C-alpha cells in the first residue's frame, strides 16, 4: 500500500520543479505559508479546548468530592452553575476515565470520583 502524499509534500515537490520560474515559485511559497498558518491556528484551538476541558474536569472533581453516592450528568450540570450542556459534561467524564467512574443502576448512570 502506498503512502498518501500530503498537500505540503506535493507543494514542496512542485517548488523544486518550478524553481526557475519566479511567479510560480512565489505562488507555491505563498500556498505553503497559508498551510502553515492553518496548522498553527488549529493547534492553538486544540490547546484552548484542552484547557477548557481541564478546568471543567477540576470543577466536576470538586462537586463529586462532596457527593457520597455519585451524581447523574443532569445533577452535575445543575451543580456547576455554568452555562454548559450535558453533552459537554459527559464528554469530560468519559475523557478523564482515570479520574471519574461510572456506575449504572436501573438504566441510570451515576458518576463519582475514582478510588
């Protein structure tokens, strides 16, 4: 199976072929710059999301520390007092499985801190 060529690899190969033509060289270099900016922006967004999820996990950890039997996602959302959805809380609870544990009783999921 052959390796799929990325856009950066293709543009770099084209740049080597058109090095004698100044206009084409400038165009290809500009396209490479745009791809680098796009990649940097994507990495920055990912870092922001990770920080947001880490903060939310810390908040949930504080809430569950006071709960004896565990709480449902709806109870956790209400306890945070933040404008967040149950989907976001569920994502954080499943992403950090080493911190939170899930138990299901009669079809209802309860989360508590891992021991």
